[in-house]
C-alpha cells in the first residue's frame, strides 16, 4: 500500500483508493497487486475483488500487523502480513408450498491475523497474564512466579470469532447514492427536459457509486448474558429468478467481512 507518510499509511483503505489502484494497473498492464492496510472500509469485500477480477486484475488484500512497529520483529524478519478474513455460507431452499423461500447457513469463518504475539513469552512479567492473537487464535499467556509460561487457547472453534452476523436477502435492491458537487456553470437536462438548465456554483447531484447498500434483514448476535449465536437464518420468501444475497460478519475485534452469493430458483 503506497503512502507519502505514516499518517497516510494509518488511514483506512477505501473503495476510491482501491479503484485508483485498479485504474493504474490497467494502464500499466499489471495483473496482480498486493494492497496492505491497517483497516479496510466496511463492505469493501468481496465486490471490489470481483470487479478487479473481471478486469483481469488479481487483488491480494492483507492486514498490516502491529509487529511492523516492533524493531526486533522487523530485524528478525518476523513480520507477517495476513490475508483478510473469509466467509463460507450455504443456501437452503424451501420445498413444496415454500419452494420460493431461502435461508442462509454460516458454515465457516476464518481469520489469519496476529497481534502482540512476537516475543510475548519473554516480555511478560512473572505473575502476570496477557491475551494475544497468534495466527488466527486468541491465546491467553500466563507466567507464574517461577517464570513458567502456560498458554490457553480461548478460541476453541471458528464460531468463537463471531460477535455478530447478518443477511441481506436481496443485496442489489438498493443502490448506494452519494451527493457530489457539480462543476460550476454546468448545463444539464432535468427530468427529461430538452431545455438545458444553467447550474450555479454549489449545486449538487446524486450519483450512483456502482455499489449497493447492505440492508440488515436478519441477524444473530451475542450479548453479555447470552453468548450463543445462531448459525442459520430464518427462511425468507422471494420471487422466482436470480438474485444476490449478502452475508456480513463482524468479528470480536470489530472487523467487518462480507460475502456475496448468487442464487436462482
């Protein structure tokens, strides 16, 4: 991920930024690029990856670990840039009178990042404990008064990573519209009129970004009192034909991942 300074590097990777990279790749005939970021814009995946692939570009999106700020880890070549999380889902179709209905089952959610893992055993003081993330596992490290270190894996199952997940049963039903300022003194035709209208400086127009708004039509989430989570949504009726369903997962660290599947019935 290019950047002019540290402040730029710490900024969130946005859709506009990735689209600029895709455009540059097409101009320079580049077919693969790695994009590194501390944080990615919510809802960026997987649409942007599919758009790039349709243009012959393979994007590899990777998180920058905190280890880049650890001089020892850098010197020992221990910094690992981990892939973004991925989701696996399975659609379930209704039968008989309910054949025009569908439910979504969350079958897998994988994360790959690490946080505060390098040198954690050595830096931990006697009688203390610390929670780290090591290669996609949340681990509690403890050191007793004799200096003996013990590790307890807190994420026993892939479901332990999930704090919240939701389903949009008709993802392309609502376009994402933004208001942008027009160029001054622009002439446009409004409402099909043949007579152009002279716009003044400061006028705005609504523009489709090319993306869609995720609408939360079903969700399951953990609470402080109830830590369980449902892995299959309710059935939702829908008319015959093809449609895209979006599934969004928010992990226990607040990171957002989305997957889109196309179904037909």
